[in-house]
C-alpha cells in the first residue's frame, strides 16, 4: 500500500500515519518527493482497508498494491480451473455452447428449442423460469412450474440444463431442478444471494453486471468461493456505455484480461450484448477467437411470439449455421467444438 | 407505438404487422415515407410489448410513444406526493436532512453521531446494519445487533431512524426496528426485494443504481407501487461514468427531470457521489438549489476509525456549518430547512 | 513515481529498473511487499514519462505521484486567477453571466436577443459564427459575415462579445472581432488550435470535451498557458454517459474539484448539458450554489425558428426570471450578480 | 419523422405543427393515442431539422425515421466499397494489416520496425510525425522531418506508408509524403480538418472518437464524402467507458453494425484499445473473426525506449507470431491474409 501525503503535511500528520501503520503490524517506509511525500507499507495489507488512511489529515491518496481478490486470482490456481457440469467440462480444451430460449414459456416451446440446439451441438440448455424484468408489467416467468417443464425436457433430450436464480429463498429449490445455476447481471452484487449460492456446490454462471468492473466481477466470485463453492464460470455479457447501436457494449477485452487475472473459466453471452440477432454471430465468433471457453446463446423457434427478448434470439437454422462457423474458428485457435 | 419498416418490406410483411396489431385490438395507420414505412398503433399499448414486433420480418425499429410507468408518473398524481415518516414530511415545503454514519459500528458511535446531527437540524438518523460491500473481506455490518443499537439511540434521542435492507428474508424483521427502509443502489433492480417491500407500507428510500437510467429508477418504484406501497422517496446518488475525480458522477439533472416526470419526492445523497468530504458541501448545496426535497448525508465523529466510507463522512462541525449554508440556499429557492 | 513490480521479477529485472531511474538522475527506493515489490522514485518526474517503465520486464504498474499539470495547478497561483474581459472580471466576487443565441443567424436576431439579455443583467453576449455540427447537412454558421454582425451589435449595445473559433487558420481573424474566444467541446484536444490561441493574449473559454476527464481539461489549459496565454476560463458543459433524459450529464462535481485543483475561473453551461429549456434553470442554480464563477446560457427570442439548438434556448422572459432567482442564490453563497 | 405531442396540446398547438410541416412541403398524418398524439411527416425530412419542431408548444419528442447520413449509408453502394491504396485493396477479400511504431522517432527506428513488419506480412507502414498528446510536456512528434524519414523508408522497403494529419494547414504537405492519411480519434469531429481532407482524393483512415457514436463516425465520413473524397476506411479503436482494465473498451459490436450500415471498409486498432501488449493479440483475432477488413497494429523493436505508447507495442517476434494466428482466423472466416 502506498500512501501519498501532501508536501505541506506536518511532522505530526506523518507520525500519525506511521503510527497507524505500525499499529496494524506493518513496516512504513517514507519517500520525500518534490511535491509529495509517499509512505510505503510493506506486508499483506488486504485486511486493513484503505479508507482509514484516506481519512487522515495530510493524506492525498492511498493506492493498494495488492489485488483485492485472493481465491479468484490466477495465482491461487495457476493451471486454471475446469468446472464440471454433469460430465461437461467448461475451461478445458472444448468450447462449450449453452443455448436455448430467454424464458421458459411452455413445455412445447422448450422442447422444440431444446431438440434444435442439441442437434446443432449445444451441450447445455438455457431457459429462465424467474425473469428480472425492468417493468413490473412485463412477463415475470413461470416460476417453479417452468422448472418442472425444464426437468421433463432434460429427461426427454438428455441435455443438461441451467437457469437463473434471483431470490435467496429460492436457491435450494432451484438447485434441485437444474445442473447449473445462473446469477443474472442485475444480481451480480446481490451479496446475500452470492453467499447463499456459495453454500451449495452447484456449478454457477456468474454474469457481469452492466456497470461492474472486471475487478468487481472477480470479487463477486470471491464471495461465493469464500463460502466454499469454487465451481464458478464467469460470463461477459456487455456493459452499459453511451453507444446504443447494440443493446450493450460487449467488452471483448475482458476475455484476455480475465484469462490473465483469474483461473476461473470465462464464457461470453453475445445475445444480450447484441440485442439484435443480426450481430450475434459476429460477437460469438469474436468471443471464441479472443479465448472464451464457451458461449451462452439465445435461440427461439418462433421469436415473434417470444415473451422475452425475441429480437436477439437466433432461429434454429441460424444457430446451426453459426455452430459450423464456430467450429472453424475453434480449430483456428487450437480448441474443439 | 410507431413501427418503422424497411421500404423494401413486402406487402405480406406489412400485412402481418397490421394483422398482429389488430389481433391485439388496436388500429393501425400506415405512413409511406421516402425510405421507410411507418405503422402507427393507436391505443394504450403498454401491455403488449415491443419485442414481438421488433422480431418481425421487415421491421427496423419500434418506438413506444407512451411512458412505461403508470403509477410513478407525474400524471398519476399531478399535485405531488408527500411521504410522511413518523410526522416528518418529505416532499413538502421543508427540506428534510437525513444524516448519520455509513455503518452502525457500536452503540457509542451511533449515539455520538446522532446527538450531533440532531443538534444541527437533521430529522432522521441514517445508519446501516447490513452493508453491501464490494469485497467479502470488508466489514459486512453488525446485522440485527446493529438494529437493536439503533432502536436504543432512537429512544434516547427522539430521532427517527432509517436503514438499508438487502435480503427478502429480512424485510419484516428490519421494518420492525426502523421508521424508514432504504434500498441501496446495488439492489435497485433486485425485483424480489422490491416486491417484498412493496407489500409493507413502510416509507422507503429507493436509491438509483449506479448505471440505472432515470426511467429504470421510476420502473423500480413502480414495482413497489404495484404491490401497494406508495410511500417512496427517490434518491439520486451519482452514476458510474469515466470520470474518477469524484467517486460517482452526481447526475444533478436527474432532479429537474424527476420533478417533471414523477410525483414522488426526490432527495440527493452527495456523500456517495463525492466520495470525498471536500466536495460534499458543494454537491449538497447544488442539490437544494436544483429542487431536491431532501438530502442523505454521511457524518462521522471519528472518520479515521470508520469501518466504512470514512473519507466521505463530514465531521460534526462541518455538518453543522453546512446546515447553516443550506438554510440560506433553501430560503433562496423558497423552501425551509 | 511508484513502480510496482511482480514478486517474481528477477534481480536483473529490478536492477534494470533501478538503473533507468538513476540514468534519469533520480534516486530509487525499494520496498518488498508480500506479493509485490515497489520501487519509489524521488524527484520531479513529470518530464520522464511513465510508459518507458511500464514497458519493462517485471513491471506491473507505474503510478505518478505528481499532478501532470504545472501552470494550471492551484499551487501555481494559490490566490486564484481573475480573468479580465474588457473590464468584466471572471473569477472575482461577481457571478458573470454570458448569454445569447447558439448561432448568429442575422443581425436582427442577434440584436433582438442582445437587448434582452443585457436588460436582464448579462455582461457578455454569446453567439457562434462557426458551428461544429454533427451532420454536414446542418447549418454551418455565417462565418466572418456573422462576426461583422456581432461587431455591429457590440457597438450598438455596449455588450462585450464572445464566439467560437474552430480552425487554426481563423484564430487571428476571429480574435480581431471579439472580446473573448471560445474553444468548443469537440476541439478541447485540438492541440494545434490550443497552441495557436495560446500565442494570443485573448481571454478564452475552454469547454470541457464530452468525454474528457477533469485532468485532461486542465492539461488542455496547460497547452495554452505554456504558449503564454493565462487568460483562461474553464467551462463544465456536461459529459457523455448512458443517461439520455438530458442531452449530456452535467458533472456538477467538477466545480468543487476544479476549484480545489486549479486557480483558473470555472463557469458552467447549463444549456448544452440540459438540451431542454425546462431543465436549464435548475442546472444554472445548482452551478452557482456549487461555486461556479459564471454561466454560459443560450437565449433565443424565437426558438422555433432557431437554426441550431432551439429546444434548449430560454425565452427572454424565462431568462430574466432566472436571473432574479440566480441573484438570490448568489447572495446565499456570498457572491453577487 | 414522427412528432409526439402532449395529449393536452390545444387544437391551435396541433395546427401550428401541421402548418409548419406543410410549409416545408410535406404531408402530415395525425394519430390520436391514449395518452399522446403523434403527427407523422411523410417525405425526405433530412434537410429540415428536428429542433424547430422540438421547440414548439405541445411537442414532447421528435423522432427522425430516416438515417441522417446519405453517401455513407450502405444503401448508397450496396455492393461495398474497396479503397485502393497504391495497389493494396482494403475492403476486398484480403485482410490488410497496417503496422509500425506509434511515433516516428528516428530513421533507424522506423527502418528497423518497417523491415520486421514487412517480413511478417504487413502491407502498409504506420508512423506518426505529428502526435496529439494529452500533456504539452510529452513528445509532440518530429513534424515534417519525420515525414522525410518516412519517405526514405518507403523507398528503401517498398512498403506503402500512412500517417496522421492534425492541422488544416498541413493537409496538402502531409499528403505529399504518404500513401494514406489518418484522422486521429481526437480529431474525428474537427470538421474543418475533415472538409480539407475531403477536398483531396487521398485514401484516409478515419478513427472513431473516444466518445463518438457509430452514427457520428458515419457522419464524420459523410463530411469528407460531401467534399468529394470517398476513399475512406473507418477504424474502431475503443471507446471510453468506466472500465480501466484496458486503456479503452474495444466496441467489437461496431464491426457488424458498420458492415450493415455502411459500404465503407472497416478496420480495427487493437493496440490503442488494449493499451497493453498482453491483450493486443486477443483483440486482433476477435476483430478478424467479427468481420473486420484489416488491422492497425503498433510494433516497436525497443518498446522500453519508445517515446510514445511503448506498453502497447508488440515486439517484432510477437507480431510475426500473431500474423500466423491471424492467417488461421482469416481462413476460418473465408478471408485471406
């Protein structure tokens, strides 16, 4: 930790900072510069917080030099983590594609889409029974009834299934129906939910919040890891910026940054980032080329009738064609699909 | 609702759009322009969703011409809403100042700060017992024990009290201790939490999410109103932008926009926006000048020892001085403090 | 400057960094931490650049501890700068209001608006003859003919006048017509233009770029100061964010930050930030309450016929009423208007 | 154009809007909805501006239904444009890689890098003699002397060359030295510069501004096309967002959006977006996978000594390896490199 102080800070201001550092059990090194004075703190300062120092008289800024995350850090497991979802490995050689409708609307709908995505090569079926919608007047999902439909489709098709969980009270119930949980972008910092999921050992997709930094995404993962669940797959899904030509701005740079910073697998959701099926293919291909371990793609056989996000859903035939192209890209980057 | 279609859309594409409009029970009017074709839909189209149309062949864009919120809209109650918190009116002539520490740390701390802010003119004491912290290694709050301290301080000082609630499972318990609930920025779109609070009649401060639009803030209020709770105070607290000189960018323009768009009272939190006590006063004065109905300000008697957000907390003497200045500004804009 | 190195950096990596520091004539202090190693550089390191170090093997990050600006810094002239524009002082006790139409459209228009804003208390007339428009099909301004009109109106009304200059080739010509130049937001980092204006001694309003940080704004001022022109007034005019309810997001926090960081006067343009006359008054009042030294406000007597930005122009009667309210606010913060 | 009016707008308010529409020579169609009244305007309304209507009493919003650009639109040349730079075609089957140092530092430096990038397969050499730097104390480029070095290197290596032009006064001079001009991000809306370049027929790379929308980028191209120069290559180089893990956020979605909206070729600059050589390769591969027609990559043989942007420059060996990987990706998407 480096504490920058004003050059006009009094001796007693500096002494109080140094005393506080020592009280925490650390050593302090003082640098006097032309216009500022810097105090270096040596040791694992993660536990002591920077704000206490920031509040002291004469202090201009405090810069931690350690990453705030521990278990989510690449250093914690340099070889990388492979998350096993019912036999499907995310984070290994293979690119794993998770596909399906935004929302579960009926058993017929889910079954129809499931068969198509399975035929095209998807390994896990997505579908939400609980929908976080901006407006209370929009379709809120079928709830547990939807999950029962999902269980039936799982049995009939042999596909693994994943779904979103939104409420701490539902974690156990939802986990009983699916192979993999999903934390939506709006709940990335719903810390009680993260803790509750952390207490299970269910594999979970953690979606990046719309205005969350990469560091905050990793700290959200750290919340779950701290409770014991390390089966986490991070998902870049676009951030909120001033550009409106796409629904969100896919932060493709997050893929190489995350691969460097964390051992957890990283996947990309091109559908929510694009918000328009015309752009989903380009984003999906970019994601695989940039090093993503998988994709989360919305597919609907009748997008005009979709109760949620129809415009960004690929038609089954488009999805099948995209899968072919993704196979070529995967090969070009030394992966399989 | 206006549906823009491509000029090259076929007759059958247009017919399908028109048929769908009629199937919803609305009339369709067709405009042929130089390069586009617009189909106008007449009626209250809020319930039918735009995405179904967006997914149809030949459709370029769909623009709703109605606001998505109903009960939160200014038109719903043009005279404005006054939220009564234990006799203190927010949204009336008076500017209401809510002040106190970020987190409840001990009974002594809360009592010390409470006495100071009361003496300076604050009407409601703030203090969090449940803290949403970015890192799991940071202080997470005292929980229900903190609320018991708050109840004691409430009795001893006669101040009204407010606190944050984060988990659907805690709403009833927390509501039992305080005069006013608070939904934090990170939970603005935690829709299950909103629904749960909506089932109570407790006054609630709804803080704007860091990357939420003004429209989304109003829709979050609509979630609670739909469940029956109309005692909502909206709170602008800064949005996330590229600028880092302040912790967040206070969107001061949200104040006049909200006063035009909604009947709900609007307050401002200058402390979280600034992130630095040097800037809190300027933002607080700007808020009152712009038309805010109140302020939410962090005060700590020993910010160097604060377990959370010390750098942005005003010292009691600074707070008292600011209150004097705010009285002048309030008078200048025809309000009282 | 603090150079953070990887804990696994080799001795020779560290030696190369230390050698480079010494080659620049500075001392190096080494701190060994739990996971990182920090090298502190003592001295005025502004000239040496951080990127050279950032490119070295083993280096994780380089943090300058000095501000990059010199002459624009508050320390350079702690008592503050007062810019004198033909006898009107910006940065003194008085709040200076600059008002007028967005674009000069005709002599009649400019004269009509000029008389109104003068009567209401404005000291300087704004009006653009060169217009930076997003589309080439929009009105581009009257050019030098507009400046001749401005000169006539100046003589007839006695108002001081200011206008935008966009092209390095026009600086001298434009400066010959007006009392004050303006650099528009889009040109804040047109460095050749800044240098050219820096060679004159004309007072100049430097508007913040739509995505410029406060630091970059100050460095743009530094470009002009380095050439010799210190008569600079900084202008906050809103930044680009995800929120679209206002045209830009007025960064009201920039006012107290700039007052702390620089000795240059600071004004606010509420018109471009709002983009809607309904919100201009609230933003103008907030600016004065926050400590702004002046305002730049658009007024038009026939906004429906305006060739540019009509929706955000106040009508003369609205402007006169706002000026009354601003006088109250000015008094409340110990200033005059 | 659709004009939304308040449902409480008076008959005379509506009449005035309709009269104005007719005065422009267009037809008006009125829709009465549940809460609003919409007036549709039929015809090519691009020339008449929306602000006049926005300023009228009773008008809530005005939505243009035509794209604001004409010549830059895909419809203008549906088959796509191929820009020929001295025999190298950008926008054809081949992916064109432009590479070289950020700044021209010396003839030796430029020659050394040129040979390396040529050997690896780059077709055009980049290098700036005029540098737009945030701080006036940073290296500002060698000016015309740098261009003379570039001419020598061009002759010696046979590589085509490109460079940035910043000042209207320099366009002709700079164009005399190079095969292709570049407009930097900070000058994307320096409209006088765009017009001046538009008067030449030199191929030009137009970089997207840091906070420019895709629509604004296309309108900047339209400025040049209106003056006669259609040899424009658009360049996505990252936008400014809240995320700081990369220097800018590469808007990879801009690639498919631009391919749909415009006939002009699109390239990507992964170096400025990444700001860190570790991430450049992933972004470059993503760009090609997403449909980019080329890349603009910084390479330096001694990045530690670079006078500008060393941390993001690839070493020659890294560049050569990346070119191999890009060849694989190009093949996977049906292109050549």
